[in-house]
């Protein structure tokens, strides 16, 4: 299935301008330029690009709640 730039941007939750910029610098998903000059994206190419672009942040070290823990003693 071929998507327009607008449709592809919506699928990737990007702006169409971002996809255009990615095309110009060669870092975005694979696209097709039709003989008419129209740009189209294959759904599978978008999904592959998205999967390869996802960065998983490392687990954060658990911290104590603000105020710290009670050390016991009389109140």
C-alpha cells in the first residue's frame, strides 16, 4: 500500500515538513518518486524505518521518595 507524505507523516507521528527534510538529507524512510513527481511511501518501509529508529532508554536507578525514609525514633 502506498501512502502520501501526509499519510506517512500521520502514521509516524511526524510533520510532513520533517519527512521532506529527512528526504533532503537522506536520513528518513525509503520513498518512491513516481513519474508524475509525487512522493509515496510503502507502509512496510515506514514500519521498518520506525523500528530501526526506536531507541530504548536505559532503566533509571530507583530513588527514594522525596523526604527520605523514616529513621525511627519518637515523634
